């Protein structure tokens, strides 16, 4: 595979998306595309590489295999990711390669269980190591060097002695859970161990004269322990869930862990401690009786789906919160009002399915410079908020992701900030109350079906036409009749529209000069008749272009007829469709065919 087409439509590139595409010659990604590591390994034939960047610094941590390719094209990075894979027999000897790296190193994966070494010192350039790294190895002694961050469940049952450096600023949860043989923990002068431990770990460490400052307890066990106010507590789930109707979180609780209260269907009242800093993923999901929460002023994080399918009616998230996961209030059908920090806009589907949500007030954080961090309105953020009537996209937001406001049937007023450059596909689909929209001059891209089936949309005002606007943007907008460009109403438009859109505009006395027959037009508007026992499909007169992939895989007719009005055929238009002989052009000589009209070159 030498070329990949359609990358301008790609929003996310996941792990190994282009891995080992050794024949690929060009890879050009939009600046708004989110890319993660290990996509460039094996791309030995690249002659052109364009990645999202800030002054040529890429926005993700590359693997050691990717760095030569990045450097070839002038890209920089802050640190390098090394994978340790037990399936490929990576072991401690690979640390020799790590030591040679000139950048800070992050290590991901796990060690081979067959490793014959029993003692290891982590190289000084390693700053971060992932969850479970030493869990399945026979290592007895570990010196973590200058590591700053280690993951959860970190050590295995063979561990006897460990040195934890003063550089360590983040310690994962339960790192000594399986360490029955542990005899020595060197804290390098620190008086207490700050990582989250179970009660079993705390007892084990106390026998080594190590004092713990952070313990995890099932929520029903909190009242049975008296540790004093100097111990931080994290609450976890309990098997006793059915009858819980109210809960007061003790003052020394700083974290509520994943699923701690999930499916407590009778829980109607929760009182948080003033010291609470983190509510983690699914912590209160499916607490259908929970109507109200008061978040403390020191809260910093709310995890994904933390209050999914609850009965909340109003929420105010303090400005102290700097991390908000996806789907936090998903399907809170009774939620009517929300006051939220600006940072929330970065997340996806936070209010998706909140049918009663009427008003959203967005505030700027006092802790961080949100205007530099918040670049988007997240995917499906307000999707199916049937009662939301208006929203102002804040300044600084550069793009509105797909389905962000889809099916907001009461949305009658939307102010798009003058920093917005990109409106992605289906963004305002089925906003039935939206009658007019103003597109600022900063917008350069409007995706497929962005305003699909906005039943009352009559007026669209462009300061100027975006560089890239899909022909289906206004598909199903039957009332659209007033289009303004630079404050001047136009009766003849030159930007491309699909055949379906052109028919709606034609009824409203708007002439379309570029009419594209798109894939979604085929089922609706291809005129099919029987001739000599064969099915013949005719493209309607007035169509000027056949869009990309228009008839791809289409074989419901024996012959396709194309009128003389068609002057252009897009990429993959007839790919895996009828044979060339069965596509009849009325004036083929005047048609400009894409090199890929029938597939690969």
C-alpha cells in the first residue's frame, strides 16, 4: 500500500494504525487529528510526513522505533517510549538500550517471567514505568534510580528489597499487594510511604517500620477503623450495596475510587468531605435515586462515567476541577441546570442524553490557563439534550467535534466563537429549532451532514465560504432559502451541494451551480427503469459532478447512464461497481476523471 486516501476525514489514529506499512510513501494528517504512539514503526518508504505539532514538536510520546523517522523529517519530542513485551522475550538486558537514549524514557509493558536476573537498577534516564511492570518476574532487589512515576500493582511476589527515590512524585495503587517476602523498603530519607495501600499492605509495611499515609477501605468498613486525622483514606466498593440510602464521606477521605458506589439504586443523599480531591471512573454510576450533590471546593478530578445514569437535577462543578472524563453525566434524564469549568468542553459525551438540560453556564478555571488548554467542544458533548435552547461557544475553542449538538431539538440559538476553525460531521444534526446560523470567517472546514435535517433552518450567513465544505452540510434542510455571503443575500450559489440539497434549494428559488451526486443520493434519486430486461439507472440532469465513492460497491443496476451535465468524477466513484463498459457517459470527452475514479492507479 503506497497511498492512503481520505485522511482529511480522520479524527483519531489509534495504536499501530499505520504500523509496518513499509510501502507507504506519504502520510499527511490534519492538525486536529489525535495521534498516539507506535504508528510510524516500519514506515521505511516515507518521503513526506505531516503530523499535528506545535513548532515541530509532536503531541504524543513516540516509541524508540519511531524516533529515527521523526528526526528524518525534522520533528522533535520531549521523551521516548520503550515497550517491554514478554511475548517477544524482552527482559532486563534491554535496559542497556534504554541507557543509550539521549531523551527521558518512559517504559510501558511488563517483564518476562523467565528473566534470570534477581537484582536490577533502573537507568537514571527512565522517568516513568507503567502498571504491573515487575509483577510477573523473579526480581528480588530493585533500585528505581531517578524514576518519577510508577504504575499500579507494580511489584511481584519475589520482591525482597526496594529503593524508592526522592524523585518519585507519583506512586501507583497497591504496588506491594503481592509482596509477601518483602523485608526492606528504602524511602531515601522520607518518613512515610505515600502510595495507596490496602489494609494488608499497611500491616506488612508497619512490620518494616514503614508508616503509610494513604489507605484504601471498603466504604462499609470506614466507621470500624480509627486511624487518626493524619491518614488519608480512599473509598472502594463494598458487597453491601442494596440498602444504602445515605452516606457521609469522612473528612480524611481524599479519593472515591472506581465503582465505589455504583448501582446503589437507593442512594439518595451523599455528603462529600471538604478534603475530597478525586471522584474516579463509574464511582456513582447507576445511582438512580441520587438527586443532588455538592462538590467540595478542593475537588480536582471527576472520572469517566462517574455519575452516569443518576437522577441529578442540578450540578455546579467548582473551578478547582482540572480533569473531567468522558460520559460523566451520561443519561441523567432529570438534569436541568449545569455550571461547569471551561475544561469540561474538552471531554466527550459528558451531557449526552440529558434530555431535560436547559441551561449550561461555562466558567473559566482560576487554577489553570484554560484558554490554552481548551481547544474543542468534545464529541457528542451535548447530544440529545432535547431541552437545551442556547449555547455560546467560548473564545479559544478551535473546533467543534462530531455530533457535539446533534438532536438538540430545542436549540434555537448557537453562537460560534470567532476562534473556531473546524465544524465536524453531524455536529448540529436534527437541531429542529435552529432557524438561522452565522459562520464566522475563521471557519475553514465544515464536515459531512454538519446541519443535517435541521427542519426549521432558513437562514445561513457566511462571512466567507470555508476552504473545505462538504456538499452534504445542509442535507435535509428543507426550509433553507436565505444564504448570505459578506452580508449580501445570494440567489445563485457556487459552492458544492449534493443533489438532495440542490433540490431543496431549488424549491426555495436558489440556483446551485455545482451539484454533486453523492453516495447518499444514489438510493433516493437514481432514476431506475427497465430496458430490454435490464435495469438502467440514470443520474439526474443538472448534476455537475459524481462525488467520491458515489457508486462504490453499487451493483443494483446493469447499466448506469451519466448525463452530459456531468463534468467531473471523484475518487473511487465506480470502485468495485459495474464494469467500465456498463457505465454510459453522454459526453465522456468533456468529463475530468480522477485517477482513482475506478480504484487504484
